[in-house]
C-alpha cells in the first residue's frame, strides 16, 4: 500500500462518527489542560511575588498581591493555602503602618544619596513634603497612604519600599535628563516644526500656534525614513511629551532660544491647561504655556 493510499485510509477512518467524536474530545481536553497550565503559571508567579516581597519586608506589595483575582483561584484549588494566606495578610497589615509613618524620613535620606543632582539644572533636587514631592522640577511623586502605593509621574508603584521607589525615580530621572541634548539643534528643529504647523493651519510667520501641535510635528520629524516605509512599533523613534518639555525648559534656562537664521522663540499662556505643557522657566517657576511663536531678532 502506498503512502498516499495509507493516508487516504486514515482520513476515511477519522471521518467515522465515533473516531471523530474522540478526536474532538481529546482536542477539548488539551485545550483545558493548556488553560490550567496558564492558570497555574499565574498562581506560581504570585506565590513567588509574595515570597520575594516577604523576604524584603515589602508589606505593601504583599497586600497588593493578595488583592489579585488569582489569589481566589489559589485558595480554591489549594485549600491548604487559606490559613497561611490569612496569617500573611494579618501580618502585612500590622507591619505596613510603621513603614508608612517612617516613609518621609527614609525616603529623603535615600534620595539624598541617589545620583539625582544635575550641575546644569536647578539646585533644588527635592521639593515638597509628605505625601507630595517634586524631584528636579519635573518628577512628581505622590504617596497614596490608603492605597499603599506611590505615583511617579503617573506611573504607579504598588509598594512602599523606599529603595524600590528611589530606584524608579533614578530611572525616571535618567530617562528625562540624561539623554543626548543639543540646544542649537533643538531650537532649529522646533522652528521647523513651527513652520510646518503654520503651513498646516494657513497662518503667517509671527502668528502663534499650539505648542502641542508643534511638538507633534517634531515627533514626526524625529522618525527615520524606515518608519515611513514600514510604520511599525519597532521602527518608531519615541520622543515623549515630558522629554520635549525638559528639552524646551533646558533651552530656556541656558538661553538656546534663537535659531541659526535669527528667529527667537516666544512662549505664550493659554487659558485651557489641558492644551498646555507645564514648562519650567529660567527662574525655576513652573507655568502652563500653550502657544508659541518665533520673531526675527532685531
């Protein structure tokens, strides 16, 4: 019997109702097993999170993990875990409050040792007081005592562990301030973005345009040719709004506000704060600005 004949025979046999039913049931069983494996993997990950957090005395993180839906599945499928999880929750709730009370002092001590100071920026590294801080004029830190979490520029950290929070702040600081920056190149590119926005809105030189529109034009300019040939996430070159604000504020501070062609940047207020960026002025004040223009230097 040839291979083709053998395969044809097997196909005909599979078409028999009983065999076809068994194949469908086996496929359903495989699918069910895959689902259980995925569920167990999630439960294993959470148990490992709990073990790691307990080892670090990160009780806020433990309480966040215990609120996850997978914990209910864990209790249901592993009844022996119910008492242990109850005791863990009680211990975490008892131990977390002293950490909240001491957070401010330990947080400031840890930040003072972190590499956050920038010689070319403002001398005030840490401003504000518990539960709201401002780091280097650009990183907002808000401690939520009820939720037992910390927001760093709207990125939520489900922990009150001072070292973890500080490491996240250092990473954010590096992202914002330790990028390549050329003041002259920035202002020249901003002027190009201004001209594109003028053309798009049928306006004349000297007119104001929305700062956010100019930013979007700069973001468009930052893309390499490969992105327009194949616009994928891998080819996209990010330039986040807060990075733009840092570059703009830095240019204001060091006086890089005149293009090579002799056009000077001017920023203007706008009533609606939703249409504005929070800019840091050369004197250190943070203000909303929503419009910009360029004027010829006399």
